[in-house]
C-alpha cells in the first residue's frame, strides 16, 4: 500500500514537471503552399541568387533552392520521381535535360513565344541562356592566335592545347562535336588528328582551362565564352577567338518536374527568367547570351558570332559512340 | 514484492535508503531542471523582448522619417527639376537632401537617379555616376508604384528605399533612392552591441539583409528560413540559441534577435548524463549503506536469536558480545545479566538441594544402628532394675526415649514431643552433672502442638549445659516459647558463663560458619533455614554479667494442618 502510494506520488511528480519548450510561434510568417516553389539548380550561386531574390520580391513567392552539379540534381529528380520534391530544374545543358526528359512535364506551347530562333526549343524544356564555345589564347605567348576549329589540328599547337576530358566535362564534349561539325572530313579522322595534336594532354576539369592558358602551361585553350570572359574580368591575360568557321551556341535549360506540387509558380518562374529583365541581365552581367530574339539588338557579340547548325538531339544520341571512339584513341596510345 | 521487501531486514533497509537517496535526486532532476530551464528561458524571453523593442524603435526611428522624406522629395519641384536637367536648381537641391539626411539621422545615403538609372546627385555615401538597373530591383519596384518601396540591397548595401519622381504625364523621370549600408546599419543597431544578443534583418522572404555577425547571415538565416519553410520551431542551426522575431510593418522586413540559451542541448544532455551517473552512484551507495546497516543491525539480533535458542536448550553459559553502546548493546547487556542471574540461581538451588541431601544422609546414618542400641539399652534397663541400680535403669530409659525419637520417621514433630525429648536429655545430663543445674520448661499449652523439626531444641539445651552452666553449682536453664505474629520463638536461656562476642557475632551473622564447640547450634540453624528459609533460624544474646539466650524462630504451623506434609517427609 505504502509502495503503491510512493509510486503514485512519483508519477504525479513526473507528470507535474513542466514540459516547457520554447520558441516563438512563427507559422504565420511562412507562406501557404501555393506561395512556394522548390528549385533544383546547377547554376552557380552568383547567377541564381540575384534572379531568385528578384523573383521573390516581385511575386512574394518563397523559393527553396537546392543546388548541385547537373548530373546530381537530375539523378535526384529521377530518384524522387514517385514523390517529386522539386518543381523546377533550373540550369544544366539541354542535352542533359533531354536525357532525363521522362521526368519532366510537357510545357504549354504559348510560353515560348519570344524565343530566339537560334535557341533550340524542346517540348519538355526551354533554353535559358546561350553559352558559345570559344578558343582562348595566352596574349603574351601567342602573337598569331588560331582563327578556326581547323587550326586546332595544326601541328603548331601540338601539346599546347588546354582541353578538358570530354567524358567528364559537358562543355568539352560540346566542343568536340563543334569541332566535328566545323572541320570537314571523316569524324574518325578528325578525332584522331585532334587527339594526336593534344599529345595526351587532357585537363581534369573545364574550370582548369583558363588557368592553364593564363599560366602559360598551354598556349591556347577551348572553353565556354562565359568562363573566358569571367577570367578576363578577373584579370587573366587571355584573348578570345570566336572561330571563323563558326561555333556552337548550346543553351542551358529550364524544365518543370513531372507531377510537381507548384505548377503555377513554376510557370511564373519560367516566364520571369525568360522575360526581358532577366534575359537582359544575362548580357549585361553574366557574360551570357539571351535566348530572346527581341534582345538580339542589344547583344553586339551575338550578332557578330557565326553559329554552326548544332543538332542537340544528334549530339545527345551520338554521345556514347563518340566517347567510345575517343576512349579507344586514348587506350590505343 | 511487498512481501519480499518485508521478509528481511536487509531489503527493508535497502529500499528505505534507496527511497531517501533517490527521491531527492529525482525531484531535483525531473522537476528542478525543467523549472530552471523554464525560468532561464522566460528571463531570456523577457530580455529579448526589451532588446527587440529597442532595435524596433531604432529601425522605426529610421524608417518612419524615411517614409515621410521619400514622398516629400519625390514630389519636390526642385528635385524634379534637377532630374529633368535643369542644373541651375542644384543650389536649392542639396539643402533639401541634407535636410532629409538630418531627418533620417544620417543613417542612409541619398541619391537622385535619372530615368536611365544613373545617379545624378548624391550625398552621404552614394557615388554620383553610380548605376542601377531601371528594370531590376529597387528602381523597377519604384517605377511600378507611387508609394515608397523597399528592396534588397547588393554588395554592402543592406536595403534601398526609393520612390519614383514623375512628370506631369505620370512617367518616371527619375528616382529618389535612400541606401542604408552595413556600416550605417551597424551604427543603427549598435544599441545592442554590448549584449550577448545578435541581430538579423531579413526581407519578407526571410533572406538575410543584415546581420550583426557576418556568419549569422549565411548559415543561421538559411537554417531559420528552412525551419519556417518546414513549419518547425525556430531553433537555428545548432540549438544553442533562442530566436525572437518581429515584423517591421513599414518595410515588411523581419527583425530577428538571437540570444544564447543558458541551457543548451549539450548542457542539458550533460546534465542528464551526470544525473544518471549520480543515480548509479546513489544505487551503489544504497547497496553499500544497506549492507553496512543491515550487518550492523541484523548481526546482533541474529546473535541474540541464536543465544536465546541456546538458552532454551539449557546452555546458560552463553554470552553475547558487549561491544556496542546503542540500544542493541543494552539489549545484549540485559540478556547477559539475565542469563548470569539465571544460572546463578540454578547453581544456588542445586547447592541447597545438595546440602539438604547431605543433612538427610547424616541423619539417616545416625539412624543406622538405633535398634541395636535401643535393644541394648533395654537390656541395660532390666539389668539396672534387677541389680537394683535405679539410676542406670532411669538413664537407659531416657536414652532409649531419645533414641526412639531419633528413629521415628517424621522430621517435623509436635513441640510437645520435642520437649519430652529435652526432658529425657536433661535427666541424663543431670546424672552426669550431679544435679548442679536445674532446667525449667515453660511452654504454654497453646504452643505444644506446634510442629518443629526434630531434634532442634536438644542441641540448644546441650549447648546451654556444656558451654553455659557446666562449671557452676547452681546452674539454671529456662526453655520458654512465645508467639510473634505468625512466628514461634522458642528461647533457651541460661545463667552460665555467657558467650564471647566472637561467638555471638558468628551466631547472629546471616552466613554462619562452623565453629568448634557450637556445631550443634550451626546444624540447627541450617536445618531450620533449609526447611523454612532464611527468615528463620537461631539468634543468640549474652548478658554482660554472664548468661546467654539462644532463640529459635520458626513459622507457626499446627499439627493438624501439616500432618500430611509432615508424614510425607
């Protein structure tokens, strides 16, 4: 009896102990579900952050950003296909988006009215910005820079071309396809000639190309125009060559995840980033090119640039066979 | 369980010790800690509210005048004139800008941007010629409305406040822009710089505009926003801080105060870990204490129990250790005293029985040959009669009577019989002492039937004759009896030489020793005491001029009542 009374007292004491957790109730501050948007992006923070903050200020929609490499983000979307967490994939080469098109929703036809004819338009993705491949050279080492893709096969540049592995870098692969498009002849021969001219010098990352050229490690290099322009802005002594035989202008894209929770907000975001305000900033601030034909007049560089007819679908389809050939060359050395 | 606890001393002690040592601990940990936490958090919340009020006031002190200054400047003709290109008006322009700066406490830089977004006039930190995009950020927002707008800053600008300047047609000809940079914001919020509180200024989407500590803006703001997004409580990134939020209504911005918690999760975990350790230690101490206490208490009780059993089986020599001073020690002492006393009593009673047996044995031995002696005496009596020597015949008759009395079976005999015996004895002694003494027996008839042990008076008379009147010619011995309540006192008095003080002392002491010549008295005393107890016996007195009195004290018992008892013996 006494024991039972003690146990009862103990229970009472335990129950009476205040369960005091403490944080201000701030539920009201977060928007309702229809005021939210989840974006997976492979853009760098200096690109996506100002755009998203401007979007939030204009629309009041809260955006949650998950950022990472293109392939990681796409794999994540594929992984979550049953319960999509993301609403949008913002960034990533359109070839990659194309490869994962099963996981993206079909876009309404009227959304892509003002797009540049140069920009390829897919049914499940839209181009966001254009990223031409250019040749760069060290301004101190090179007095006579290469003028075209064909020059890259010249023995003059043997062993002094900064080029990242095409099986690792998306832009390197695009460059390889561009080379095949620009230089007349059998693909296999061109590949072999180019590979031999590299003399086995292959960089691990496309980010190393500008550094390799500006440091004098290589005399010339192949990279994205954006990367080169940023390097120049950062004080690297390199020059840019827009190949005379034309270059590719492969866009990075944007796509809505199939079955996403915030479809309307996702469409609002696409209209915003494909709107003039953001597209103009691509030209003025981000060293990129707009996909809007209406802004073509403001982009002098784009006007001068000669473009090749780059078939994204073909490039995407050929990727494995071309890389197999490339690796065979590397192995046969 | 209850039964098990009650079954042994040890478990009872253990549970008692456990209860008294664990209960305070549990009370401390389960009640006190949450109370302490609640108290500390209430205190933090109180402080935070005060600090929040302070920074809220500071921010309002900037935003309210700013909200008035913006429309005033935007609608000012001089400002409009300056933006539409009339340089002559600048003389009047700057005093207006400085006035606005004064009104807003110089916390904001002020710039007038033209329709293309180029800064034309500026004071207090904004550069003339600086460019803002008219289709982006603050200028775009200002272009959309005629109200003051707030927008996120870039680089070191915390936020912008702006309003469009419009011409008569309503199209924007320029913008009045106030910019608060980080240095200014530091000054604005410096009221809390001495405290442990940190400040975050967030925009409407909970993205950081300003933080009093650079790290807060990047990590903490992101964590808070994520928690808000997930609908969780605001605990920040590490759980070490408490957060308090207030919305600023003019701008829609959020002020967040971050205060370090006194009881962080780590501390609470550490506290609980220590509590568990304490509990374990208590448990160990309980076992130890219970073991010690139970050994201390139950051992003497067990020993007492064993000793009691031994006593029950008759081992009276068993003793307990008396090495304690407490109640149990006293109990052991008492037990020892009791057994000691008990065994002593037993010893005494055995001794008494033995003595009684010895006396009986002696008496029986004395009776061994009485018949032969009696027959002999009878022969002697007839020889005396036939040979005409009457003295011998009389002596033989007396002696025969004495002998017959000796061999009767009863140990207790009527006083009358004993007196007859004394008379016969005196007759014999009178022959021996040639009638140099007389003996008077003066016992009332009433006492004659009282029962007395056999042969108790004869030794007294013998003593009076041999040690009293032996040397005298006119000796006198008187035997008297009287009653003192229920005690019969028989006194043998003589007028002889008396007794020495030494003999008197011996006779009157409770522990009489056998003394040469007075063995008879001693035997009488022993016999009486053996029969009736120590309250009875003999006493002796002696007068200064000679003569002695020896008294026998006996219980007054009548023959009728004790006949059966007497015949049993």
